[in-house]
């Protein structure tokens, strides 16, 4: 799914998935795990997120940035995702995100501030998809 790698100042992770949807799901879970112990976030509330982009790289970037925005603006953390991606003239990602507002039962880790474009990579492999993401904390 995903693994965290050493980085000097921020958090670096690599994720994989058989499909682009699987990759986005695994990246979303990694981003959430940076911020909170996932098992402490109950999937009580559903929030639908929709983003578009001209390519898979930007699609993943936009989606992860939106999750950070929802954490900051609405105090929402998520522990489960159902993602559908369509491609016509542009890529569209629609995600059902399940979680809850931040509260004292959550075991919080570090605060993600942004996804950086430095070393950001999404690529198709023989096994599916792979991403490399650095999160500014």
C-alpha cells in the first residue's frame, strides 16, 4: 500500500496501487496516517470530494491538497475512502471520504501543511501505479 521513507525535514512516502483509484486511496490513507492514528478515526461522517486535472499527477496532487484543506477548514480527518476516477478530456476523481471532526479521542501525530511538488511523482508501472509524495509539516 504505502511506506514512509527518511526525509530531513518533511514526511516522504511512496504508495502503490493496481489501479489509479487504488493509488489515490493509498496515498490518502498515508496522508491521514501522518496526522493521526487511523484506528482512532471512526468513519461516522461522509464527505464527497471531487477534483479534476489534466493528468494523473495533478489529479493526485489536487486530491491530497483538498484533504489538507478539509482538515484545516472543517477539522475533518478520514479513515476510509471509496474513489472513482473517470477520464474523458480531463481526469475526474470523485471520492467518498469517511471520517469525523477532530476531537480529543484522536491520537494526533504531526500537522500536514501542504503537498510539495518537489520530487512529486506518479507513474504507471507493470504492476499498476506508483507515487512518491513529500508532505510539508
